[in-house]
C-alpha cells in the first residue's frame, strides 16, 4: 500500500522539480543509489521496471526507503499493463509512470488513489489523460518534442502540468529551456545516474550531481 497520497507525491514533484529514474538488478547497489539521491535532496525515485524479477528488487528498495529514508517516495516506471501496476501497488509503489496512455492502468491507480503519470505525445492524448484524472502528464520521449512543444501546449492550456522524460540532461542550458517552457518537473535517467557512476560506484559524485541539479532547477524555475 502506498505510504504517500497522490496529492503528496504531486506536491513533491512540483516542489523538487526532479524525478530520478533508475534500474539495476543488484539490490545493494540500488540502495546506495537511492541513498545518494536522497542525501542530494531528491525525494522521489522512479524505479524503471525493465528486467527479470524487477519486482523483487523494487520491493527490497522500497522496504529500505521506508525504514531508513524518511520522506522518500518510491515509484515505478515502464509499466505497460494493469496487472503489472497492481503488482507494484501491492509492494507499496507511491506512483506509477507509463510510457503510453493506458486506461486500464488509470483505473487501477485511481481506484487506490495513487498518482499515475501517462506517457503522452500529442495534445489529444494529453487531454484524454487529464480527463481520466492524470495530474502530471509525462511527455515521452522528451527529446523528440522538446521545450517548444511544451510552450505551445501550455499556451491554450496553462493548467496542464508536464514532466518530460528522455532528452533531459543536467546541462544548465537544457534544464533552463525546459523550465522556461513551463514544465512542472523533469524525469532524468542515465544523464543523472550514468553508467560511469554505477560502474565506478561513485555514490559521492552522484550525491553532488543531484545537489547541483536541484540547485539549478531552483534557479531556473519561474
């Protein structure tokens, strides 16, 4: 069962502006990544459930977060069907992120009042997601659409909250462009938690990278 309401999760997304994305099959390495992100100031982490037995890894990481990282909100991404969403909700996922717009996933999450963020790539999809109760829409893949797309959408729809994922980096110019366009937060995977950091186990470097990214987001946010 989720420990944080969808309102609390949406508020954390708005306040921090950053959702780190991460997957690795090793639980102990995952704990160190989670702790580094937490110590750097992140309060959300999207576990991208892509590997075999990923649910077992997520369960252990969420237990670790609940026990040792107060206020850390673990969610799950790359969810493509209602069955997978239900399974992760049973393991305490506080939010669910999908690569596409799925009504079956919306129904599962809404039934339990858990925040879900649908991957959308058109104004029609965004409108449909919002009609189904999606509070923060995932723009995916972000690098295909870019900040100009966000700015255009928010012209006629200033109430739409968008989180781009893919094509978002720690580069200051990139972050500034997205937040100038009006995004509510950004999802960031390998650009933040790189293969080099994982292979070198540079968790101190990851902590510093998260800190500097959050500092820049605070500067660039209107």
